[in-house]
C-alpha cells in the first residue's frame, strides 16, 4: 500500500511500524514510533556505524511527515561465514594485552578474562568493528529499509486519521444540533426575560404600578444586550471552516483545527454569558463538553 501524498487526507501524529531485512551480510530491524509534537522531530537510535547517515534518515521522514516526534530504532546483526577470529574487532586484542599486563603487574589471576571480554563486547555493542567501512550495498539496504518504515508509518497515520475524521464528523453534527437548539430558544428569550422582570417586580414591590411604555423600553434594551444572533452566526461559520479543514487540503491542518476549536469555544462562552437564560446555558454546557472531546482529538492531528 503506497502512502498518499501530503495534503490528500487527514493524518494522525501517532503510529508505529516495523520493517526487517536480511541480506548482504547483515540483518536489520527498524522500529518507528511517533507521538504528538508541535513540530517534526526525528530521533535516530542505532549502531555507531550508522551515525554518519543520520541526516539521510531524517530526510527520508521529512518527505512524508510534517509534524510529530518520530523515534527510529535500528538494530543490526552481522551475518557471516567467516571464522570467529575474523568476526572479533581488532580492538579486542589490545584489551586482552592490557588486561594481561594489569594482572601481571598486580599479581592477579587471569581467570576472569571471559567476564572482562563480555563487558568489553557489551560496551562495543557488536562483535563487528562498527567504526570500520560500510559496503555501499549495506548503506543502500539501510536507507531502503528506513524508507519502507517511513511509508508504513505514513499508512498507519492515515488510517488513524480516517478514524478521527469519522469521529469529528459525528461530533460536529452534535454541535450543529446544539447551535440550532440555542437558536430556537433565543427567539423566545425576550419574552422569558419580560416574564422574569414582571415576576421580580411583583415580588419586590407588588404595590408599585408599572409604566408600561417605560417597561417596554427597558425590556427592549435588555433584549438587545442578550441578543446572541451574531455569536450563533460566527459559530456556524467556524463549524463550516472546521469541516472544510478536515479535508486536509492545506499545510498545518492540525494547527488550523486547533485554532478553530478555540474560536468555537470562545463563541460558546460568549453565548452562555450573554444569554442569561438557564435553558440556553444548559445547552451551552453540553456543547462545550462535546467541544472539549474534539479539542483532545485535534491534538493528534498532523
């Protein structure tokens, strides 16, 4: 399966891939893990003999990935028909001589030579001399396996992105219903406001005779202050922009979705504070809870 080019689909920043290869005298295992990150950060961990190719490895991942912390772990095992002596690094002879000289100087037994060599080999990390020259065939194999790991990671991130797309679509429909519900309630808000004011006057000063004209002007003034039509319109615009951005057609779509989520949250906050209506505020609380779930998922988008 070939990964899609940049911008063709929604992609998650989390994923995993593993690719193995045997041939040309080596066995390679490449594991790739990616998690959320503000930028693209590729970390390569592997044998010292591959350290000079770290830039080439990072360049491979830059072709298909824009954001995320990507950890590339490379394991290398030499496979050869050569004798055991040929497989030992030249540095081992020097360590044995130093060990023998130290034992002779301090009058110690050489019985622990095996354990000493085990520690040296553990530190060397391999039975081959990793500081030596690498054949061009092995370098080509390394880069090809790394590229396959990058492609496999890209496929998995696109697969997870498809799941996130479906989840976002469902939650956006829920937010649309909340906005429509608030809009329906807001039409009757002035009437409910008038009823509350009349009830409050009746409880505080039942003997006071209300000037209907002055009272109507006051209700009109307060109704204008609690009008949320502009906020509702902007919320719908932001939701439409969110849907458009979900297509993943632009660079940095994750950052754009994060920004739109913040803007939608601000509109809901304003609606809740301006409405001064318990029913509307209840719907806003539900909408903000749904938006928080979207916000958590947006953090996974590349």
